């Protein structure tokens, strides 16, 4: 339910309540006024009746006090037969006028008759034990007399007769000493209730006056009542109209507020509003938008209402605190340049803008440029890698040709030297150096993504065991190498050469970090499962099963600055000539290709712990232990060797001839084509270089295959991006191999192709 609707319902409820209250108030006031005026009318009638009774009582007391009075005997006033027991009831004056005794009751009765005739006031003296029948009590008087007997002294009643109002009032009569003259014979004594006097007062004038007051009061109260109701109606209508207008305005404001809030909530910049504390010495967060919370990496309750110095203790050293003070003091907006903000929780590049609101708060429209800087750095890195790749591709062919010559001649020399010759060991060192140079070229090509590699379901523990076995023989004996390799860790999708190289790189780095002192390298391989929280900080990583390769050493360790650069190409802390700076960069690239990630922990003088997390495959394959291969046998077939480097053709000739083959060499593709055309079926195999002047190895192979579709061709290359292995094999060429070729590899490839 909307706010305006709630307000309208509240207004209606308030108006109805007020109307009911007003009605009850006026009605109650009028009721009490009417009751008060009617009580006044009754009091007035009673006072009149009381006054009349008091007058009659005074007359009676006066009469009784004089023992009665004598009046002339007349037709209207004959002697009272009820006073015949009094000797002097009747007397005659000296002049002969007859007089009769008139006691109080007799006198009062005649006065009442006269009063009724003259003023309409009807009085009656009565008792429950009357002497005269005329004084007998009626029903109302009898009840009143009974109440007198119970102790009451006055009874009042208003009644109507022929629609005319009357007031009936009766008071009690007490026997006085003077009353005993007439009533002692009835057994009364002084102080007894003898009876009572009732009076009936006409109330018509009094009620008429009251009714006039009632009508005027009714009209006045109705005027007041309907005036209030009219005011309430006007108030209700005007207020409802104002509520409608305000509802429209509030809706407009809400819509505008929602519109602005939507912009603030969805804007790509963080926005925070601050209130100054202690005259600008510190500032408190009043509000912050969702993007600001994302950038701050804190929940809202940890920010809003808190001081900025408490939320971000390093705020002063980054200049934001001073900028807040300046903007709050001067009111002038400011922009802070791009700043690297770093604390124990986050490291971000921030660009801040500040301005002061009319209400005194300071707003900070802050932009997180961390991703931009990261992309900028990645672009710069990509440009470096592209340059490295271009350089690597340019030199790889020639360099591998040179290595082929060095490796070939060294192997030939080694074969020609006796087993106990001192020179044989020197030649072996040359071969080792050449192989290391070959590995270096492979690392450069792998790092620049210039080399071919194939990922396959791999039972990784076999490769790790082989690499560790090789490392044991090459690392110093001062190192204690312990392993905990789980053969049931599972499968990963990876290139075995890359996994082998990762183990070699990590173990070599660990050994070099320990140096010549006694040390320990712990190598472990196990399976684990990571949840969403554990992979939340790793880009593109997903929760699930992982195989972990762990290499831990107790070497010199690294500080935070060094740790942040270890994966940068060509970054190394080793002495000149002892490291290329590519090992960890290549390792990270290989791990990323497997959709894995690396975690590193290191402390100076304590050691370093590398953990390689590789996603485990759900499928299972069977794998066998890697065993050494026996050297392939030679043969007697005829082989044409083509290369524009005479040294390479000479080496290939020597190696293949030593294996029993008949070898023909050519140092140009045109020369090789001419010899082939002289006898297209005179060769059992063609071994040709890819990059040559005149005709490339591809073009030469195409011509030869058109003239002899059965001729097996092996294509060799120091490096080439112009054609892929798949394209080469699709043309009918049997093998595409990379230089340099050692004696074992060359012999194996040649024999395999010939046997196929």
C-alpha cells in the first residue's frame, strides 16, 4: 500500500473520530445544560412551594400560639363541631355579637380555599389519623406520610394534569405544645408526627420559561455543532486535496530520487558522503554506494557511521584526509591524481574527486583504475612477449642449426674417443651444455607461445617421479630431498613436457635458494577439493577437485617486493649467468594453460612454499611407469639428406652412415631435386630442412610426392610459424621434427618412418 493511500486512510479515520468526539461533546454539553436548567426550574417550583408552606406554618403557629382565634359566626364560618369539647368554643361579645373559636387547622383550611381561588395554589393539611373526613390523605399523600414516619421530612414530585405541569410538595407537621389543646384527646404528645401539609404549585410559567431557555440553548448548540461539522468537512476536503497534491509531489520526488539513486547505485565509480568531525580533523561516513562497497571490500555496516581514519588507517599518508579537510574548509572542489592505495587488505590504483554539498557534507565521484592499470601492464607485458616471440622466432632456426652442429659433432667425437680418454668427459660436458641450450630455446619458445605442445590426460605422478629421480642425481648431496607422492592422486589434462619442466624449475630454484648449506626440499603430490571461497581470489578458477604439486624449501626466502615480481619475465635474483629469469614465468604460463593457478608463501630466512593447483579430470586412464628405451637399430636403406647448412648434412651423413645407411647429401633444394629426378625410385627416404633458398622444404616435398607418391619424407625445422604440424602431415609428409637432433632421436625417427 502506498504512503499517500495510508495517509488518506489515516485522515479519514481521524476525521470520523473527530466527528464522533465532537458529536458526543456537544450532545453531552447540551444534556448537562438542559439537566441543569431543568433542575433550576424544579428548585424554583420547590422554593415557591416551601415559601407557601412556611407562610401557612407561620399562620398556624401564630394561631396555635394564641390558643386559636375567635371570628364572627357566619354561613361560611359556622362553629367547628370538632371543637365542641372545648367549653369556650362559642362566645358572645358584650354587644351581643356571636363569635366561634377557629383553631389552626380550621383557619388553614379556609386560607387554602381562598388561596386556591385567588392564585390557583392548592394546599391540603392531612394525616393518617384525621378528625375531619375532608382532611383525609389521598394515595400520594398517604405514601408521603408513610415516608415521614420513616424519618423523611419532605417529599417533592412534578406531575402533569391535562397537559399542565404542577409541582406537588409535602412537608411533615410536628405536634407542638399548643397543638395539644385540640389533639391531646387523640393521644398525641409533643414532638409526634401529626401529619403533613401538601401544596400543589402550578408550574406552567416556570416550565414555559425553561422551555424558552431550552429552545435557545438548542439552537445555539446546533449552531456550534454544525459549525464544527462544517469546519471538519472543510478541513477534511482541503487536507485530502493537499495530500493528493503532496502525493503527486512525493511520487515525483521518489521517482526522481529512485532515478538518481539508480544512477548512483549502478555507476561504475564509488561514491561516499562524509560529515566533518572535530572541525574537519576527521570525517565520518554517512553513506556509500554499492560500487564503493565493492571497491572498499567491506560490508556496509563496517563503514557507515564509522570514521574514515578507523576504516582506512592509511588515509592520511595517501593524501585523501588532507584533501577532505581542504574541500570542507574552502568549499572548492578538488581532484586527486592517480594514487596507489595500499594497506594490509587491498592494493588499488585510485583516482578521487571531491566537492562540498550545500549542507556541509563532502562527497568523494572515486574511480578504481586498478583493472585499467592491470590491463595496461598486461598490454605492456603482451607487447614485450610479442617482441620476445618475434625475436625468438627469428633466432630459433639459426640457433637450432648451430646447436645441431655442436651437438652432432660432439656426439661423433664422443663415439670416437676411448672410454678412458680424458677428452671424452670434456666432450660430454659440451653435449650437456648443448642440451641445456636446447632446453633454453624451448623455454623461450614456450614462453612466447611459439612452440607446439599437446595436452593429454596425464597420470601426473609418473612424470613427477621421473623428474625428481633426475633431479636427485644433479642436485648437491647437502640437500635432503623428501617426497610424498600419491600414486592415486588422479589425472590432469596437460603436456607431460611442461609438467616435467615445472618440477625441474621449482626444484632447481629451491636448491639455489638453499645454496651450499645444509637444507631440505619437500616435494608432495596429492589430491584435494576446493570450494568457492577457496578459489574466489583466483581468476577463472572454479570449485572442484584439484591435484596439488607442492615444493617447499628452507632456503633464504623472499620479501614482499621480491615475491611480487617472481613471475615477471627475465626477473631474477641470481648472479649473472646463473639464471635466465624465465623459469617461473614459463611455469606460470604452463599452469594457466591447464586452467590451474599457483600460490606462493615465502618469508626471509625461513623459506618458500610453492603450490601448483591443477584441475583434476573426472575420467581415469591406466598408466605405466616410464622406462628407458633401447637405442633403435640402424639399417641399409638409401637416404637423401637435404640442408643448406653443409655442417648439418655432414653430421647427418656421419650419424646415418654409422648406423649402416647409404647416405646422399645435397646443400640446396634445387640440387636435391635434380638428383631425385635422375632416379625417383633410387631413395628409400628423404630427410629435408624446411627453410632453404630456391625451394622450401614444403615445395620440394610436394614435387617429389607428385613424381613418387610412395617416397617417405621427413621434414626438419629449427622453427617455423608459416605452417603447422597438421598441415605438413596432411600433405603426405610422414614426420615433422624440430632441430636440433641428437643421434638417438635422429636414428629413432628414421627407423620408425622406414618401418612404417
